[in-house]
C-alpha cells in the first residue's frame, strides 16, 4: 500500500533537524566569533572544495561509470524516460525552506533560546537523524530494489569517495591563489571533508588559525550541501549529490540526498560517506606532515 505519511514525516523530521542544527550553530560562540575573522577564507575554501568534488564526480560518472543523469546505465532509454517522469524528486522550493530554517534556527539559538535549552540540541539532532534514517529505510524497503541497486553499482561505487576527496583537495589548493593561506594550509582546512567535529581537533596542534578555518569551512560544507542538493539533482546529476556533503553523506545529509534523487543513490551516498569518514583521521595528519 502507498505509505504517503512516510514522505510527510520524513520532511517534518528534516525540518526539525535543520532548525536544530541552526540553533546549535547560533548558540556556539566559536562559530559566531569566527564569522568576522576567518569567514572569507572558510567560504572560499568551501566553495572551491565542493566545486572540485562535483566536477570530479561528474567526470567519473560520465566517462568511467558511464551512467546517465539519473544514475542509470547509459543507453537504457526506456528506463531513463520512466525515471525522468516518475523518479525525479528534485524540488527547488525545498531549498528556500531549508535556507529559512537554518537562518531562523541560528537567530533563535543566538538571541532567543536560553543556554539550558540549546544544551539539548545534540540530543534533538541525534533523534531527528535516527528518525530520518528510519524513514529512508522504510522508503528503501518499500521500493524493494536495494540488492539490485548494490549489484548494479558494484565495486565501482568505491570510486565515488576517491573522486570526492581528490576534487576537494585539488580545488581547495587553488584557494591559496586568492587567500593569505598557503597551499598546504588550504588543503588542510578542506581535509576534514565535512567532518567539522574531528578535523579542527586534529589541526589544533599544527595551527589554531587553520583549525578555526577548518571548523567553519566544514560547517559551511554541510549547510551548503543541504541547500544545493535539490539544485544539483535537477540540473547536474543524481550521484553528484553525494559529493557535496563529503563525510556527512552517510548520516546527516543522507536523507536529503535520497529525498532529492532516488533510493538507488543511497548506496553511493552511504558508501562515500563511510569511506571519507574513515579517511579523515589519516588524511589530515598526512597533509600536515607534507614537507612544504
């Protein structure tokens, strides 16, 4: 039977999660104080890293994986047409709602809600995330194509996080052309790949300023990913949505990726997020150890 309430509950949980994330960021003095000092550097690095990962994954999809816009084998015209008619869920109106939710949440966390309330944001975020993932699982079970999707993806799915990582670091290095940061520091700031709670901690012994840039940049990456996923799904490609959040593609942003694309993208997004998350603790020290 059609489970209409699943989509509605998934949307409600997503909004709660986004608003709470905004509240958590607005109540964080470190984030707010960093906006004026290192905001520009973090913004440039974030935009370049996301653009690089998007470009590399598009090239991988088209020339290596040979998949079409909807992540279907190129040449299956009937399947592609049916997917374009029935499977596309990209809705740009969701972008507007997400932006408003983040902004209102940050304003509430900064100026309205007391510390006693914002202290529980982590619990609310965890609950919202569990609920979202549960709804995504129900959606996947209803479709009944998970095993077929895994078989179709094959081992080539592991190339997705490689492309995301390579594109992020290569384009982040270009930030040194317009910022006072060097190539190594720019890459180090982007090497968290969206994991804003771990990368700054690993970078703190190396440089507090780079650690601060990394923190704000990785926070921006997660927020920008949530905002831009519906647009990328509609105009670029389904699998490319998994490149935008980096490591967060396996958890916080996974429901957004699936909601804007199709359940078959779950395997690409989840695998990419897992591999990138495992890579961050190794990648950050490796870049710091570079001899330049």
